[in-house]
């Protein structure tokens, strides 16, 4: 079997949900290739997979959209991200490379993440079966397809219907994530775990993991967000690990509290076995990855689906949301100043000291673990493939 895996802009948050299917394909001894923007090459090849570079829109077109997402109203942000960035710019840039990859590599199945549309354009044209792997809530992703429809239907009439009707694979729990996709399949993936370095010299304090994703490092508010996170961590009765991504110069963060360790990148799958709380912006990969390990979450949302993710997690009793105040002059959202520091610190302390948050997080983790494995789902998809 030859499996083409397609990923768009967005870095690790868009690639990581696809990696379990690449690993399962490798266990089956299938041939696989990942087609994505050039910036993904290092991550894909480090995971041991063949990479084929497609195109991506230039940064001078992407950066203004990324910044506008911070202060746009929800409906306008949806158009900016889903229709303009992913539906129009990213799809147009990726399409020539995707067409070459399909023509030369001749896949028998296309596995795509929901923001990557060029593979769907080509798969439908060539009659190739395709499946989508969730990176966010199903309702949000179905809505994104409808918002992007004018850009997508410009490539081929009927593309939106094909996307909505194709199998939709998600590891998110049904109790938090009811799905409008008629062919929704839920799956679980093994948690590799593993030891962490002893960055805290034998301290027995609980571990708080802080991460705000890989996209934030490209935004103007990045240093403010990380400074507030460090200040909030300063007086916590905990060991703290802060991941800032590879685009942030750690020397610009300022003083780091003694119980805080800063890394550019840490595999979250190795952290959830050790963490008592995860503090994040509510990106689906980080937030639901924590819940899969039974770890409660403090969500400090910045943009996109993060506000809704946080609301659902808080409503389920598995964490808290801290919505920060407006920053003023440029109108953008994000943690800024002493008031936000105190609110984040108070939320972390509350989740650390009340057992109910962990109990609800474990309940959701058990629900996620009870679904079929990624290997079983892939076998089922390939067995039912037409022809």
C-alpha cells in the first residue's frame, strides 16, 4: 500500500495528529510519504519518514493574516484563517507540488489534516480515497470547510461535499466533541511516555508544564506571553517546564525563576506521565493530549478555536480558563501585566489543590483510551477501500 500524508502550514500542531498513522503504516510495512511545506522537513525526517516538499505562501502574505487573527472578531477571524490563509493562499501554493507528488508517487490512499486542501483537490480529481485526521473540534472543522467553500469550489465544484462525506478520524472524546461528519471514526494512540531529565535536582514538587504552541513564536506578542507565564510560575509550589518553540530567542525572555526550566521543544507525550497540570493556550493538540493522559488543563486562550476548547474543558470540570484582559494600544489579546500573572497563578494553584479536576481529566482520558487503536482503524480503512 502506498499512503500519501498531507500537511499544511501550522507546524507541529498540524503534523502531530498525522504521526500515529504514519507509524501505523510503517508497522504494516506500507510505503509512506509526507507532502507539506518545506519548514516541516526537519520534523518529518526526524520522525523517520520520507518527505516531499510542496509549496507555501510567502511570509509577507502570511504574517499580516496571522497578526490580524489576534484582534479580529470570531467570524472575521474564521474567514481570514480558513478561507484566505488555508483555502486560498496555502492551497494555491501547495497545489503544483501536490500534483507532481501524486503523479510521480502514485499513492493509493491520501491521509490529510483538515487545513490541507490541495491533496483533496487532487485526490477527488484522480479518484483516490482520502481520509481526514482531526486537529480540532469536529464542529469547528466542519464550519471551517463551509467558510472556506468559495475558495475551495473555485478549484472544483463539489469539493466541499467530498470533504464533508469523507471519513473523519479523531482522537477527541465524544462527550466533549460531538461530530457533524457522518463518517466519524474515533481512535486512540499509544502514549510512549519515558523519563524526563532531572532539571530540578531531585525536587519532589508537582510538575507544571507550560506550552503555547509553535505558531506563537511567529507573533508579535510572543515575548509578552512567555514573560507573563514565567512571572506566574515564579511563586508556584511546583517544578515548571516551559516550552517556547524554536523561533524564540530564549536570551530575550529575561530572568527565569529558579524552579522553572525553559526548553525550545519537548515531546509532550513524554511529559504527561509526569505532569500534574498543563498550562496552554488551548490548542487542540496540547489540551486534548493532556486530557488523554488524564492531566487537567489551565487554558489561556489567544486566538482561533482555543476559546471554545477551553470552555468545553472547563464545563467538563477538567480544568479552568483564564481569559486575559485587552492589551490596549494595538487591540490584541494576550497575557500582559500583573493582573494576568495573578489570575494564571491562582488558576494553576486551584487545579493543583482540588482533586476534582484530576478526576474529571482521568474520566475523559479513560473515554479516549476506550476507542479502537490507530492500527485497528487504519486496517479497517484499508480493508474497506474500494477496489
